[in-house]
C-alpha cells in the first residue's frame, strides 16, 4: 500500500492531499518520530550523531537526502540545486517523498528527522501524507552571529555555505521555520535547547529528553 502510494507521489507532483483515503501511515505505527529543528549551523547534525550513538535512533537529514538527489540522476536534481543555492525551500512533495522512502526502509522504528519541517507547508504535507505527527520536537536555539560563524567554518564544500546564501537562509528560517517551532511549542511538544556551549554541554540538555522517552517506552 505504502509503496504504491510513494509510486503515485512520484508520478503526480501536485500536492493537495487532504482526504482520508490519501493518507498513509508509516510501516510501524509504534514508531518514535522526532523532528530536529534550528537555524543553519545551530548544531542539528552534530547533536543527531550523538543521539544516534547513545540512543540508537536512525538519522534522516532532509538536507542530506536532497543533496543525494542532486548527485543522483533524479529528475528533480537541477531544481533542488537551484533552490538550495538560493537558500529557499524545496517543494514539500519532493522532500516528503524522500523522507517516506527512508521511514519505510530498514527495521529501526526510532527516527530523528533533521531539518524538517522547515515551513508550515512542509509540516502540513508530512501530516497529511503520513497521517502522523512527531512524538516530540527539538529546537536548537542559537544566536545568528554564532550560526554564521559556524557555517562559514564548516568546510564541507556546500554550495550554500557562503555569506550571501547564509543571509537568505537566516531570513527563510525566521519567516518560515519559526512559525513551525511556535506551532509545536503551543502543542506542548517542543524541547528548546540552548545551542551555545560545547558539543558535550549541549548534549547534556538533549540526553534527558531521550532518556525520558526510553523510560516511558519501558513502562508502557
Ligand atoms: N556546540 C558547538 N560549538 C561550536 N561549533 C559547533 C558546535 N556544534 C556544532 N559545531 C560546528 O558547527 C558547524 C555546524 O554544525 P552542524 O551540526 O552541521 O549544524 P546544522 O546541521 O544545524 O547546520 C559544524 O562545523 C560543526 O562542527
Ligand atoms: N526540509 C528541507 C530541508 C532542507 N532543505 C534545503 C534548503 C536548506 O537550506 C538546504 C540545506 O539543509 P540542511 O538541513 O542540510 O542545512 P543545515 O544543516 O541547517 O545547514 O536544503 C529544504 O528545502 N527543505
Ligand atoms: Mg545539518
């Protein structure tokens, strides 16, 4: 059922999926889904690696999945490249499709979805297509000048890690991603993390969130 739906998403790029019949659930209804949010350079990827190591989650980075599409023969490659270079957000149907493919592969039921949703459009598309919501959401709260400093010294050869694109990405973060963060705060699902400090200091704020989640899973 899910594979068929992914196939139909591939062939149809218009996304107005609002009816119950169009919804699909991740393969494992007992999955733990965590969204990991924060501005560019706030440390999402760095902390996800620590969470994977300590708590055994599967890390899905929306940015990495999109970058893989650019270097593959994907029909969306050049559109994704142009969008990322401009610091804009790739249409949700493309990103959600890539995430769904990962949610459906392998046996791990605990997912960190890093850098997604980056807009209300992303959020709504995910909810409508999967019929599910995250169990909780991490927000790495970092001052702009620190984010700029980190991105400029990241040295991963990314086309969007230059000062012009960073300025655009920060504007997009403020206008499109902060409303999503607000949405989850109001739902009581947000864990705000102070993203300034050493990597280990920051992880000491992250650890109890996942430890509590593990404890809850043992009790229920
Ligand atoms: N707490 C920290 N202090 C200083 N630099 C950091 C910290 N956490 C991550 N970095 C560095 O900052 C850059 C951006 O981190 P990254 O995890 O890629 O952020 P994001 O995925 O949010 O863009 C990387 O070069 C990383 O090594
Ligand atoms: N949900 C997403 C995630 C990333 N993208 C695009 C736009 C982003 O600027 C780039 C890079 O995202 P990525 O999460 O790797 O960037 P940072 O780790 O925050 O620096 O990818 C997107 O269009 N939609
Ligand atoms: Mg990242």
